[in-house]
C-alpha cells in the first residue's frame, strides 16, 4: 500500500497474542498443539488466572413520576375528558 502524504501515519499495533503467552500453556494445562492463540487464551501476567473483564452495569436513576404504565386515576380522567 503506497504511503499517502495527506493521511497521518498509522500507529503500530500491539503484537497478537501467541500460544506461548497463554496461562494454560505456561503452566502445562493446554492440550492443544497450536502456535496461535485459541478461544480460551488467558494472558499469563504473573497475577494468576483472572477472568476476562466484563462491561459494567450502569443503573438508571429512578423516575420520580411514578410507574411507567400507571393508569390515571378516575379524578384525572374526569378532568381530562370534561369539556
């Protein structure tokens, strides 16, 4: 791919994980004979086996108007439709 002067140069990407970097391979727990990382790859960073990070749950604040599907009271309906 030719370099275009009007575009900034791309930054280098981090090295792809290899099977040799896997927790299971380094602790002789892997039964696969591969060179590339598989779906069960977990990095061995010295802190032991940790589960992959999950997204945080963001809770919405409670609404102050009451229940979202509450029907209006009889008095409210009478005021609304009295004409």
